[in-house]
C-alpha cells in the first residue's frame, strides 16, 4: 500500500530561502538530511498507508476541498526535527498558527479517509 499525505508545493522564493538555510547548516557541520529544495512541500495531513482503491475517492475529496478553500497566508515560525536517536535527523519548518481555512482542509481530508 502506498503511504500518502496531502501537501502543497512551497513557493519558489521560500524554497530559495530554505536552500540558503540548508547551505548555512552544512557549513556549520550539521549532518542531517537536506532534501532537494525543488521537492519541498507543506504537509497538511499524513494519511499513512492507504489501500489503492481509496485513492480516487481521496483525490476527489482533495480537489473539492481545495476548490472550496480560499488562499491563505502562512507564517513559518516553528521548526523541529524527527528521526531515530543517533541517526541524521530531518529538520522541518512549519506555521505557528494555521488559518482556519487550512485547518478545515486537514480535518475534512481525515474524515474522508475514514469513510
């Protein structure tokens, strides 16, 4: 089963800023994982392993929810890391506050997944 998540691409200007931060961390000796800035994204909901037959319904739900959600501004003011102890970690950045319209997206996707 594929592991799925709903996400949005990071705008090019923000990806460039994150790439500069990655370079700074490399120069400072950080040995974590540095993803390709072209593939950066903002995850709204991690769905985990999903049976293939559910993908078309999830796609329709995502399209409907995205069409009904107004554009929103997000301020990336939090960061953290994940990964097993003693291994290189993945650093993440995320919004300190999620606008109500975006928070609603995540909830509707999760409810749709349970159907």
